[in-house]
């Protein structure tokens, strides 16, 4: 039997089956049309607007390390959108947070703690704290 004949017989069988169940046939035809008209009405009531191409800053995943992951969360809290590609979009770049406040704070803390006189500096800070509390009270 040829493909055209098989297709014609299959369509005839399907049409005969559908003709016997009229309510189901009406629902199967009207439901997609109903959804389509809803989509058309939403599209007409809210026309599209032109927006530039959006580049978001990169955010490291936890597998990149705890510090890059936290910096990605903290530094991009408001999720800004830029017109041009950001610095961290190059392949293989983990983060572009070198100038962030958190990076500078950790770098300075590392320098203070790793110095040989870092312990002396911390002791002087602990001596300075009671003086600052007395000044705050007066």
C-alpha cells in the first residue's frame, strides 16, 4: 500500500472517530484557539519596547573558591546591566573584583597579619581601643 493511501485512510479513521465524540472535538479545537487569542490580546495591550543588548557582570560559582563566590554575590547585589561586555567575560577569567572593597580589605588584612611587626601593631590597636571608648563616653 502506498504512503499516500495509508495517510488518507488514517486521516479518514481519525475524522470518523472525532466526529462521533463532538464535545471532545469542540474542546480540542476551541482550547488552543482560546489560548492563542489570550496571547494575542496580551501582545496587543503590552507592545514590545526596544532595549539595548545587556551584559551582566560575571559571578563565580562556589567551585571557584569561597572568596570569589562571596565577592560575586556581594559586589553584584543589584545585578546591573551594561551595554558593552564586562571585563570578566573572557574565557578562563574567574573574577574581576581586584578593585572591590572586600578585596582591598582582605589584602590589607593579610599584609597586617603577615608582617613581623603585625603582632605589635595589633597589640597597639588593643591598647588604643579603651582610649577610644573613653573618648566616646565623654
